[in-house]
C-alpha cells in the first residue's frame, strides 16, 4: 500500500512539472510513469528484503546461525 501512495506522489510531481512546462501528459504517458514508479519501488523493496535476509546472520527469531553441526 505504501508503494501505491509513493507512486501516486511521484506521478503527481511529474504531472505538476509537465503542467508548469505547459506540456500535458497523455493517458499512456501517465500510465507508464505510474507503472515505472510503482513497480520500481516494489522491486527495490523486494531486493532490499532479500539482501537483508541473505546477509543477516540472525534469523527472524533472533537466533544466531553458527554453521552446520558436526
């Protein structure tokens, strides 16, 4: 949900810039900007979560991984 709100804010910012420049966006251009913003933010969070889990030596319960047991 937060990505949706962030994408809307970015869309409005780009839209206001184009209105200020007297260059209005078409529906397709607006859809492309919104899609890039939404899926880009979502992909960024997915990658951050993956990296955090992959390189964090503690599991979610706070237990420390000590390697395979012999």
